[in-house]
C-alpha cells in the first residue's frame, strides 16, 4: 500500500492485480486511488470455450475433422486453464499412443481423465462389480427419465479417481440460474444409485457416501439459502460469506434460532425423503430396464450416450411420479 501511494500523478503507471478470493482482501486495498475498478471474469461460455480450445489446439498438430462445437459442449464448467490442460493432455496421449496428430478421440480421452479421474487398476470381485453396476445403472436410469435432469452422457464401472464407477451427465446448455424443478430432479438422480442397491440387494453400501453428502448439501442449500421450502417462507438462512481458513462454527455466528435450525433440518430430511421415494418408484416400475442396463455395464464396462439410449429408449416414467413432478 505504501508503494502504491508513492506514485506521483505524472507517472503513467497502471497497477493491476488478480485474485480468486476477493472476500479476504483488506478493504483498505480497494479504496479509491488504489484499486478503483473491479472486473469479474466468469468461466467461459460455450462459444468462448470453442475459441479458446482452437487457440491452444493451433499449437499442436491436430486432425481437421474435429467437431469443436461438440467438444465445447462437453467441457461445460472448464476454465481457460482447464482447456489448455485438456489440449496438453491430449498431446501427451497422442505421443504415448504413437499417433501423428491429435484427434477427437484423444481429446475425449483427455477430457475423461480430467473430469472423471485417472483409471485405476483395481480388481473387484464379481459381487462388488455387480453392486457398482446396479448403483450406476440407477443413477443413469433416473437421469434418463427425470424430465428436468441433465441427460446421461456416459456411464462406467471402471474405477476412476476415488470412485468405483461414474455416471456423467451433461447440461443441454450453459446454466446461469437453477430452477427448483431442476434441483429436485437432480436430487432424485443423486439418490437413485443408493435406491437401486436397496431394491436389488436389500441393503445399501458405503459406496453411496458421496451421493448422500452431495444430496444433503444441495437440499440444505435449497431449503436454507434459496427459500425452496414449505414452512420457513421467503427467507435465507445461509451465511453471507464462507471463511475457508476457519471452521464455520468458529468464524460465523449462527443468525437464526434453535427452533429455525430444527425446522431447516426437518425440511431437508423431508425433501430428501420425498425425492428418494420418487427414485425408488422409478426404479421399481422400470426394473427390467435397470437390469438390462446393469448387465450391459457388466459386459461392456463403459456405455456412451447411444448405447444408453439403445437400452433405455422404452423406459417410461410411472404415471403417479410424472404427475408429482
């Protein structure tokens, strides 16, 4: 600050800075005469992603038959640095496979590595593979049928990263605001893996831990932050900012009563219970499609969009569930 205040008015010096944590900056740094203007750089949209990929791809030898628009669609949520890393990973894979140029298949493999994680050489016994197959089949079937959910793009039972299997969904377009109907369907998809295990095997496994964590976090956001509840009204009970360097209970006092906290917990529990019932109903009514999808996964290990469509094109939403959603 003292150095910035030392500039004379005659000097043509422009000071620029960047941060991804503006909430932890000293307010004194942002006073007029120091950093006057603030520019918020959002993640690139679909068109911008396509142009950024082309810029980085121009530095490597690549096929002329790459569908850049399709690749841009499949990289929703990527930053500019992520897209650069995507091209670099594809170039490394190209060299490793002895190819002469980067093609769409190599770019897709690189994207899968970034999004889904690196494949692990983990040997599962037949019973474990069957549990994973039905778990992922549950997610995929729910994503296929729920009208507001992101459609399934790929499902695999090959262990990647910390996951034993992955169901990947892709939004139809970039999203800037999330509707309640979309979020409710998203909860159904999250809970459908666990519901599938319970339907087929009569019990659930620890593999649903991450699904439950994500579903609970989303449900709490819906109820406490976005007013999507029946008893709390149009009010937000979330904290205005997150302190990542301190525990939440240490950093932020709770700004609502114990009674309200209990209501939030009750609403979250009821919301999750309702959406799990929807998931269970869908899977029960489409049991033959669930079985067929799980068997296809056990046979092929990975299914793309067209393979999923071939198995599930006759699947239908139960009438009672369709009316409810």
